[in-house]
C-alpha cells in the first residue's frame, strides 16, 4: 500500500516526525505474523486528506466541529470494478498531538 504524507504540519509535530511515526505504526502492522500487507511511503504531497486525488494521503486537518473525533479514515471505491482508489486518514488538529516515544 503506497501512501503519501501531507505537507501540513501541526504545532508540536513536524511533517518529517509525522512521517516517521506513521512508518513505525505501519511497521507494527507488517510485523504481525499473519499479516500479508506492506506499506510504502510515496513521498510528501501538498494535498490534504479527503481530496479525491487518487492518492492515499495521511495528514492533519482542523475539524473542531468533530469534537469527539481524534482521527478518521475515508476511502474512494471505483463504482464499476470495486477497486480501492484511495484511502485517506486525517488527524484532527482540534486536539494536541505529539509523536514522542
């Protein structure tokens, strides 16, 4: 699964630190003995999660009206083939974030 990281940072989390945190999280999923999935960072993008651009994008969005939503995943499916076109994840900047270990 190729994913892209949005260039929009949030206070306390730089874009490179966010990308590294996502890589560590995906490595955890890949390490599950029964997992048959691999993740690959495609690079950085100016696009934000939720834009229908054909790329799976991870990043921060300010969604204060979603006061109980830390993060959310959306996806776009090809209506004819049923193929997954993209799957975006946004992390809500209405909350404070850190990638400290």
